[in-house]
C-alpha cells in the first residue's frame, strides 16, 4: 500500500478529509482563530445557522478567539447539544498516515490505517465525528433539534475509547510555599533553608493517597477509587552556594469523592501536622471557591461499554436548566485514547473515527 493510496483513502471520504483539514491547521491554545474560521465556514456551507461567540482575550497581544455555535434554522435552543474543543496543547505536530506497526498480514484500510499528529484524537476526532453525525442525522431528519458547539480553551469532548463515561474525578490545585532566610552555604546555620523546610511537608502530602481517610488521608469512592495527588512543579533557591530563602511547589489533586473544600481541609490538617506553629511554610489555595467535584454522567444507552476515567473535563461548569418534566442528560463520549493524548504518539485509526460517527448518531437518536 503506497502513500498515494493512503491519500486516496482520506481524500475520497468527506469525513476523513474534514478531519485531515482541521488537524493540518495549527490551533495551539490561544491560537485557535484559523481553525475556528475553517469550522465556521464549513458549517455555514452546510446550510446551518452559525454564530461566532467572541471570547475575551487574556492579554492585549492575544489574537481573536471565538467559539463556533451552529444550529438548524432559528432553533437556537435545540434539544440536543454536541460539543467538543478545537484547541490543542503545544507543540504542533503535523498530520501523517501510516500502517499499524504490528501489522504483518493483509491490510484493512479501516482498522489498520493510522492517522497521527497533534489533535488527531484530542479532540479533533470528536469535532469531525460530531459534525458528520449531525449532518447525517439531519439528512434523514431535517427537523432534528440539534446544535453544535465547538469551543476554545476548554476540556470537553475528550477521548473515551468509544465508551460512555459514567464518572470522572474532580480536581483541586494549590501551592505550598516556604519562606526561609538566605545565607552563605559555608555557614548554613546563619540562615534557614526554605527547600529543606518544604521537603518534609511535600513527602507527607505525597503519601496521603495511600493513607485511609479515617486516618487523615485523601477521600475515596467505590466508583472512582482513590483520590490522587501530584506534585507537578517545585522551584526554589538562587544558587548552589546560597541557602535558599524561598521555595514553592504547585500541586494538583484528582478528587474521587466529596467537594473541593473537603480536600482543602484534609490538606490543611496534613500540613499543620508536620509544621505545627511554623508560619514559614503555608498553603496558597488562591481562593476557597476553586476546584471541581467528581462528575457523574448518564450511561443508560444500550450497546456502549461503560467506563470511569481519572481525567477531568469542564462539565462542572455547565449550567443545567431542567425543563420541568424533562431532565437534562449528559453523555461523555469520544474516539481515541487519553493515554495517547498530549504525547508525540497521538493517533487514531480510520476505523475508530468512522465508528465514532455511528456512536454519536446512536446517542443523538436515543436522546431525540
């Protein structure tokens, strides 16, 4: 199978061609304008009503960025809303095609042809599959009450390996800060090492996920297992021959149970157990309203595998307005694997992408 044959497989499919086109447009977070305009123009060409929702930039130097919202005719408040994000994490890795490395026998262009590159799975596969699931549904039922929302700088429409997600963990971020006193490293007793002070506390925090909750450890649940803590960034000091006067660590917790405030209190108690009355080591939560609780989703449609995941989405930010007799349902579904997302091996097969269209159509049909 030649590279030219690979290209023909992609070019002969509107779905695969659209996916290729949006992957080839670099859309690293805060630089989504070009891919947003492409998606907007494409949806407009499909006779959908399309709105550009301007997002306020984070700085004066940031380019225009916007969400793309599309619906049928004047039905701006549809019964079904499908959503995913169009930005990717850096760096930009170009689109490419290859056969599964483990393939030694006959070639199947659906299951064995791999599409690689940044965003091929997370989440431009979801974007492409959603678009074509909606268009195929509308082809058969022009009055179907469907809306599409593609946004920037968000975390929704994540890869789920074509399974429905019953629940995912919540999240909490904070800093641990230590203040000491600088001195010459030849006379360390004249100073107070902030790094030495923070290390003992970090070691204790790092152990909390294995400590039972009744003994002061992180919370657990039957559905999501243990809460997990990650010390993601540690910094401090100015030179090897100077006793460090400042150190800090940035930490995240994936919450398996409770609300963020529950875990804040657990962390506070754990730090106080090590530091006592030492005010030189302290927590910085920014505020007491940040963070998100674990999220639970609907998984009541036959024919799908059901899983739980440890990553988070922005589902907690959705404002749900139940319409009296009708309960709003939330489904988390998408092609690709989160294990390949954000890595230089990010990829998806042609078969997965095509199956995602069928999966989204089944979800739409069941909800409608």
